[in-house]
C-alpha cells in the first residue's frame, strides 16, 4: 500500500475524476490509514511504499504490477500521468528479491489481472477494453506460466477488471455481469457457476473493488446490498469508508497490491 499524502485530482483519466471537485487530502490519509489498520487487525502484513511528489495516483498501488508465486509482471501505464509509478513499484519488488519482468505491452497490473490459485490448477483472469491491451494477456501468460482468460470490459465507468470482478477465495468470484461483453459473461458463467452476481448499484458503489482473504471481505461501506449478499453466502463483510479516494476512481482493492509469494 502507498499512503495518499500527495493525493489530488488534477487531471481526469477516468469518468470518476472531476478536477472541479475538491479533495480533502488529510481525510484521504485518515481513511487510507483506517483501511491499513483494518487489514492488520485481520492478520495481514502490510508493506508501505513511500509516496512520491507529482504522482498523486500512487495510492492506487494495485496498478503497479501483478505477482504470482514470487514472479512479478510489471506495469506499463496507458496514461503518461502515471508512467513513473511503474519504476517505484519495480524498486520495491527488487528490494524483496523477487523476479521482476519488465513488460513490453500496456497493462495496469492488478487493475486488470487477478489470480485464483485453486481454479483449474491456477487461473489468471484478465480484463481489456479501456486500459490494458490484449497482447499483455499473452505476455503475462508467458511470464507467469499460468493460463490467462481474456475478458472484455464494456462500461467506461467500470474501466478496470478490479472494479467489475473480485476473487472471494481461491476458487470463486463475485462479479457484475453488465461490466462485460456478452461473450465474456458466458465465459464467466461457464467457469464460475457458483459465483455471486452483483448488481449495477454494487458496482457503482465500488463494492467489487474489494479484498478478501477467503473469509473476511473488506469492501466499500457504500456497497450495503453486496455486503448482505456476501453475508448470506457465509462470508464476513468488513466495510470501510474511502469516500475521498473514490474521487480518483478507486476504493479498497485499488489501494492494495497483493503479494503472492
């Protein structure tokens, strides 16, 4: 995670960013700290990547890379405003001694990649349509040695996979069908017949931008309908307030890069 000490909305690269809406950076830091403390309380170790001046979106740490089994496929951001973030993330993984592969294809890390280790022996789901280019899916498959399923995103408000879909445990997911093309919806229904299906309201509340450890599901406090569905399915929803960071187009998952050793 990377604290939003320099978080502002000075440019607009997704439909949620409005440069005329003021951002309370102090409140953003407080809400971010609440998320970090929640993850620690649930038993998770949190590494902190120092924020850098001039990179206000570094708080969305999930976009900086994608890792599986200690191998890291780096990010290559679509927009120049975020390009320099990739080097900061590489330095972090290099400090851990992980194998880092520099990408040649445009991709935004865990924004458009996620991993289910027990689904079909280890499956990567990958989004495209707005930020990540399809050739990056093939490149990630070669780097990580895991099959990659490409899923086309069609709603510009849901511009990353991690706003449309999330793993709940090692083999099952929750997703909003309307975020995907009809073909992608059929693929997801076939692969995950037991998935929890979320509503448009859940998605637009950034409810699917969540982090789950298989039991506890940390998600936006605005996604009350999804929280009820998760509870009924046997999970424990853990709501957190991230209203300031939503102004930049992200919530819980955007702030968390998962380290898969």
